[in-house]
């Protein structure tokens, strides 16, 4: 589903899509799923001409809810663990990406032509149950009628998919997605402080800080709403997690991809964990943050606390994208956390133009709970 609405010839549309495909490192054919996910590839490419992430910068709200066009890539990313009125567990994902096709210094916007842009938007949506994983994708250039981010009220949209707040702040908000196979309309609210990941929002992605992002989260979101699958609508309730992240480079050239977890534990705390995979086990970079509803939290990373974090796959499964670890043992010694995770649906491949694995998980061990897992860079 590539809904470009260019008022140009079919030849122009094809050439434009071919150019975008080259930039993103993918081909128009979406069945070539054995290739390395393009999000990982793109995240390790050159940052020349783009802004860099600087340690010590203070994030500003509500301004930083908006787009940062001088950085290469960013996303607004929501996952939700929900329950239907019949007791069925169901996961929901929505992500809107912004991708700069050229550095800001090489593009000059035209006041007379709102269609001229170097910014591209891509959105992914999914609904996942034990037996089904429904996905959809949209693309568009940045243009007020098609896709973008607006401040008052805060609106993140790509055509008829949109996050719409009541004010310039994130919450309360409504998230609407509609596709041929599924749709959802969710009411989202949170009164808890935002969580700044890493060092006050500066999230290092390597031990030598050669790559980093600006990163904040809201892991305490209440959800009510409606999900429709195959023409049948059901009411849902549950909890959601929002991540906001932007950078011009998320990986260095030696890193293969990432394993990322958002975990909601039964003691009312939440836990973010990720591993950036290097060439060998000794080259992996780990980072985590334990978070509480009052806004407090504790950071743990492999540079400051060697050996404190352990992320060990314990079950693998061949999927359409390749062999993926669908169950893990996760440990943080300093937090007395020793848990195992299991995918609700092991076949949760996001078979889109920038493919990856994404789905809800359950938690057992020292803590119980639910969460989400994202895996990139596997073959």
C-alpha cells in the first residue's frame, strides 16, 4: 500500500518511488523479505549535513512532540496490550516515521509550492492476536493535506491515520487507523510525567557514544476504544506505551540491528530494555530504564554496569523474515529482575517495505506482566 497522491504522470510516480526505494535500500517488491530490514540499514548510513545528537541538550515540551526536520529520521510509536469484552488478548501497534530524503542545507522550501518537500512520511499499523497478525502500511510526502505534524492541537497524521490530541500536549488524545482488514479508534490518556530515556533524553546507542538519539517515553497510558476486524467490532480496554525518538544515525556500521522490549510489570513499574547487536557477543551494547508512575526512574547500561544486564534468547522460530528469537530470558541483577518472555503470536513479522518483527509478549518469573518486543536485522 503506497498511497502517493502525486498530480504527475505515471512515469514520474514510478521514478519517484524508485528513487525513494534506492534511498531506503529496498526494492518496490515487498516479497523480498530475506533482505536486511531497511530501518537498520538506513540507521547506519552517513549523517553528513544532518543535525547531530548532542549530550546535555534539554528537551523542550510541547515543542519536541513535533517533527525535527533537520534530523534524518524519527518516529512516533505506540504499542498497546488490550483485552476485548470476551477476554481475548490483543495487541495494537501504530508507528509514524518521518524520513529526510536530503540534508536540510541542500533543500530550500518554496513558499509558493507546498508540494515541494524533502520530507517523507511512512506509517505502520498492526493488530495482533494469538492466531492472527494483521498489518498495513502507508507512505506519503510531507504536505498539509496528506501527512505531517501540527502543533495546536497536536496532530500526527498520514491521510486518514492520525493521532489527534485535544491541545498542544500529547494527552488526552484519540488514535484512529482504518484499513481494509481492520480499524481501531482508541482513546488515550495519561497524567504521569514523561520519562526521559538515557541521560535526560540523550540515549546512547554504543559504548563510545558514537551514535545516540533523543528519546523520551510515556509508558503509563490508559486505553479504551474499539477495534474492528473483518467487519466485526469489539470494545477494548488496556494499557499503552508511547515512544518518541529522533536522530540522524541510530546504529554504527558494525552493529547488526536491535532487540527492544517495553515491559509492564506486576508491581506497577515499567521497564525499557534494548540490545544493539555487534559483530560478536562481546560487542553488544545494552541499555535499560526502570520507570515508575511518579516520573522517577533508574538507568542501567552495559558501559556503567558491565554484566548487570543479560538478554538471552531461549527459543527461536523460522518466520517469513528469517530465524527470530521469540522467547527470551531477561535479567537485571541490580533490579532483582529475572524474567522470561513469550510472544503472543510468534508469526508477527511486519512484512512491509522496511520489514522487522513486532508483537505483544507475556512475562513470567520474578515479575509477571505484558509488553511488546521489536527485533530488527535478522535474516
